[in-house]
């Protein structure tokens, strides 16, 4: 099968490319970084170097593919000019235009849990908009929206806080459950969908482990030699002051606080809870080993 992957050699796209190549698919990886070209070829895939903002490039790259995997690459949250909603909306429209023009009939789109909401989900609204844009394609285009939960690697954001204050403090977590996921488990789930015939529109949630904030802190604390590490619940206003104080885009900060408020209240995971997936193989104790290495090197 001829498959085109976006996401360059990121946390999900790299292990996905490796698995697909191993399964003898013809894989093309899109990257904006020409320096990734040789590494992509080393994996056994083809490299397509260009910009996701260039719909002609996307159309040409998608043409002839049996399936494309779409995702929206992250941007710098500290860029004061970054309009996240517009960015997601623009890329969603670019993807839809290229899919229609190229004749691709199967799409797997990386979305997120909380994307079922058209409000109240903070910075996840962009993923909702991308889903809606792709769903507006003709019915003969089959789409699977992958909705992973909170990424384990987001916990790296608390390294400095743990070092300086000895705690994890946030406006979510505490004794409330956080569904965590490892990128490799997302890649495995996507590969499973690629190998399974699908039609119409489908949503698949992906998670690796469900833990409270307190359980998360305990596991990380044991890995870094701080068995008394606590997850402290703080007001969103306190989070806002901290994030704006370190220079984060104010609109992004507001969106993050709303997102985590929705996670804590259960709003964000309401549809996930109705469609809870089989959990992946990777657990927090596995990630905690990597976290401990990063913690010691910081």
C-alpha cells in the first residue's frame, strides 16, 4: 500500500513509519526540514520535503497514495503572534483541498480527546475544527480520527517545578483521573487501523494508562528518588500568572487553563469515557525511566 505520512520524524510519525516499512508498505514521509531527508531514507521510506502550507506540494505528494496520515505539527507557545485556532483551521483546509484534488480515498487523522466539543475544550478546539473540515469531504473519502489522551511527555514541563519547588502544581489532576498515552502506542493503533479495512467516518480513542494526578506523582517521584513528590491542585488563576510570567502567549495560556479545567471537571473525557479503548502496552513506570534521565540531566 502506498502511504503518505505527515509529521516528519516526530514522536508518532517515526515509529509509525518504521512499523509500516517493516510491514512492506511503500511509505513517504513529509518533512519541512531538508536535514531529515537522509534519516527518512535510512528508515526505508521516501522523503518529500516541503511545506504543509503549500497545497500544490501536498496535492502532488498525496497523488497516487492509497492512504494519507494527517496531523498538525506543534508550534511555539511562546510566540506572541501565534493564533492557534487559525493555524489549525488553515492546515485542516489545506489537507482537505489536497485530499480532494489528489483523489485520495482513505485518511487517518491525528486528533485528540476533547475534539468532540465545539467549546469549553480550550486549545483543543483546533482539533475539533480539523475534524469538521475533513468530515465535510465527499462520503467516498473514508476517515478515521485518532483521539489520543494526555501525552506522557507533557510531564517534562514539570521538571523545573519539581526541582525548584519539590511539587507538581496544576489546575487538574490531584485525586482525579488523567488518561495518559505514549506516542508509540498511538503509532501502533494507527498501524492497526491502516491494516484494517475501514469506510465512512470513524473515531478511535487511544490511551495507555488511567491514573490520578496523585498516582502519577508517586510513580514519577519513585523514579527520581523523591518518594514524597506530591501533585498539588491550584486555581487556574495561579497557573495563568505563572505561565504568563514566563512569557507564554496569553491566548494560549487561557486555552490551556480552560482545557485543564475541562479535564478536571470530566467534560473533556465525557465521550472518551463512553468509548473507552483497550489500554496500550506502555505504562507510566516505563516512561518514568526516561523522565528520570531527563530530570537528572536538567
